[in-house]
C-alpha cells in the first residue's frame, strides 16, 4: 500500500513538473506566435512559404526543446553524495586471547545516489562498520571493512575500505595503583585532603607484551570537583577511573581489570594562629631610622597541610622603606606560603613611624658557622676571624634597650670544601626596626676532613 502511494506521488510530481516546465511555456509561446501572425499575416506568409526559413525555425525549436528536456531530466536522475562522519568500527574476534593493532576506531562513509534515496538512508543508518577477524592468527593481515547498508540502491564508499592490522597474543601483568587528585582548587580553601585509601592497591593489566612493557604506573584519577558536599570527615567516592601511563606521563592503551575502583577520602581542616612579623627592606633616608612598626592585625589563622603548618611560627610581611624619611601607612596583601591554602585575612595595614637615627657598636660578637658538611670541621685562621664588631643603627631609645646576646653574626659554609676560604660575615638581630652590619666584612677560615 505504501509503495503504491509512493509511486503515485512520484508520477504526480513528474507530471506537475512537465506541466510547469514544458506544457505551459510552449502553450504561451504558441499563443504569442499566433497573435504575432495575426498582426503580421503578410510577413508570416512570406516566411512560411520559404522552405529554408521553415527548416531553420524547426531546427531552433527542436534544439531549444532538447536543451530544456535534457537539463530538467538531468535534475531528475542527478547523482548526489553525502558523507556519514565518524562511524564506529566493530571488530569480531576473541578479545580474551588477542590484541589488535592498526584498526581505526572510526571511519567516514560516502553515500552516492539519488537525493531521495540518500534522505531515506540518513533516517535509518546502519549501526556500525564491521570487520570479521575470527579465525585469524597472530601476525599481519589485510582486512576489508563492511557496512550493513539498508538502502541497496545507493553506492557506499568506506574511507578507508581496507586496512592492515597486526594481531598479538594477549598477556597480563600486575601493577600497583597510585592516586592523583585533580581539580583540587575546587575544594574549599580551608579544607585539605589528608589521606586517600583505595579499596585495592593493585590491578591486572592486559595487552600485547610490548605494550605492557611500556606501562610505568597505573593511577586512580580522583576528580575533587565531583565530591558531593565536601566537608570535614571521610567521603566515599565510587567509580574512580584507572589510567595506565608510561615513564613520560603519556597514557598507554591497555585493558585494566577492574576498570574502576572505590576510595575513601579523608578531608580535614588543619589550622594554626601565627603572629605577623613585619620585615622592612631597603635603606631609609640618611640619618633616619624606624622608631615603631604597628599593624591593625597582629595575628592570622593559616590553613593547609598539617606538616607545613607545624613548621610555621610566624607570617612574614615585607615592606619597602627605601628612601623613607617620614611616617607612612602601607596597605599590604598577605601572600600564602607554599603548602598553605588559605589565610583568615588577605590584607593588613602597617604604620611605620620614623625618627632620627644613631649608631652603636657591639664588640666581641662571636662568629658562628652554618651549613657545614658533617664530614668537615672548620677553624678560624686568627683571633680576629673569631669575633667581629657589629654596628647597629636605629632610634636611640631602642638601641639602648638591646644587648649583644640579641645579635647573631655568622658565615654560611654551603658548598665550601677542604681548604682556606675568605667568607663574608652576615649579621641579624631580633628587632626588625634596627639595621645590623659587621665592621669586619669577611673572615678567613680553614676547612678540613674530620
């Protein structure tokens, strides 16, 4: 019944087309010619009585009719082409025993034929492209791809239609599983993932031997942004994907059993209150010194890795006082140290009061050594190299309150080996409002084996 209706519609369309393109225009032409003849009877009789004129007119009309019919009939039977992109390729073989290389995952298919047939094919395309590898043994093979076309009147061209594949025998190995946290910045900055416990620590990987040898690590990729209602406590994450990587960090296409794992994630919020220490940098204007440094906030709470927090006893804030000769207020943004995820305050105000400076000398300050390799010992080459005089610059009432025990003179022996060396003396003190320098700029020491 449907075929009859389809044929009826087809013939009806053709008849309508011929009526519009041929019959009506020719009828109009005849009427126009008839009118012309009536108004020019004598002239027309003269032309029609001429045999040569009639032959020429007949040829022109025949040629015009041919062009019209040829052009429009070509439209009726013209060939069209449409491309089906990214059609999946499905291979039929024993996946438990073999691994196949060289087979494309997707191909393009070009459909060639009449437009109406192409339209029907697009409405009900085949599910995929297949290749039958059953019965093939390990080695190289040239195989043909097939497409189960539903519209037989179309010509289908697969790109590529043939491929060369390699079949390997499947082998297996066991690998430990590590974790990798992704999108950690999506977690509340006051929260920290302290521990991840996977339901299993090893998995089985399967593939060709040469591909298994490339696998350096298998990682469980935990997307922190997908943790529901992340808060302090233990969260259980399901269906964590596993991915194999080579030594360069590139993924390796192998079968992993199981493909996904479950994990328990412990979320904590370690914190600690630490004081703010303001550290001036640069030299003030000549004859000036810092009389006082005050801040609107004296301490902050830091959040982050517990191991990092345990090592932080203060939060240093640096201000540039180069050339300063009058009192000044600084607006300072607090920077998070490495391992710290959040700070309770982001900005503070620092007020610096400036006054006239004096200097005072502190004699017989012992020179300490730091960062000496344990396999060496060190000694000063003279008495003058054991002690130095330190010059302290600052406001008089501050300088008069300090003593020599708050001053530390030292030399840094990092990267020094056996032999005699001349090393710069460095000085620091407890009060950041003061500046410290050694009157003796360097000392001589001898390093030897223990």
